[in-house]
């Protein structure tokens, strides 16, 4: 092949690559599977409540792996942020703010346990914990007002916090003469699990219904939920 033929071939290849770029860019973005996305949120909330429980038990019962459980727990807000950004986009500030508030929620949970363990009054820590739950509800409403209504979001977080608190008091009664009630602790965790699955579906359905163009397939609000 002489130099002229080689140059012509290179130019032809460059022209073809330029022509193909707009065609590739014009392809519609791949849609998320709605059912798989709902399952992602369920997994995220199951992980959070499981590792919260491990931290509760580890802290109050002086287990050696309590700090390791806490480290694993604090991966959860980043995973929540990533799940939000799949729909809202990688630069969405609301996803960052919401994940930050969830991280605060976990920090305040740990402070309650630390206060109890140090035989300090946990009421200030509890008040800050509930105030943070209200902030999360307000942030959710700001991001998705039609599908994450404010009062529904507030009630959901209040139910979640109350059920989590039941676990704590069952293992470590506020009454200094009280004794751990492990049966009540297990019942409280069952309640936390039920509430968290509803929370997961509240999150996922708000995004699936709010951004239908991002999804294929469908997912139901009550998939797999157990009654109480």
C-alpha cells in the first residue's frame, strides 16, 4: 500500500468515526428495571436495620465487634445516595443532602447508645434524633412533594424511630432496677423490619412513579409485605 492509499484509508476511517458518534449518542439511555430497583431499596433498608441492631446489641452487651458493625453500618448512607442518583442523576444535590441526613440519623443513634452505656440521661440525644427524623421528612418532601407527602414522610420516620427505640429499651430498660426483656426485643425488631420494608417501598415507588421515563416494567407497593 502506497502512502496516498494509506492516507486515504485513514481519512475514511476518521470520517466514519465522526459519522457514528452522533448515532451512538442518539441512542436512548438504558432504563432501570422497576422491580429490581424496588428490591434494591428493600435490600438497603434491610441492611440498615440489621447493622443498627448489631450496633445496639454490640454496644449495650460489650461485644468486641461493635465498632466493626458500626463501620459497616456507615456504608449505608453512601449506598442510599448512589441509589437516589441512579434516578436523579449523579450531580443531584438533593440526593447528597438526603444521604447526609441519613448519616446524621445513624450518628445520633450511636450517641443515644453511648449515653445509655455511660449511665447518662439520653433525653437530649433522643430529642436530637427525632428532630433529625423531621428534617429527613422535610427533605424528602422538598425533593418529591407529590409522592413523598410531608405528613406521610414524618409519620413513617416517627414509626421507624419508635420501633428502633423499643429495641433499645427492651435490652436496656430506663428503669435502673429493670432487666432486659429479650422477647420484647425480638418483637420490636420484627416491627422495625415491617416498618422498614414499607419505608423502602415508599422511597422506591416515589421515584418509580415520579420518574416513569427512567424505568421499564413495574413494581407493586405491597410486594411481599406481611400484615401486623
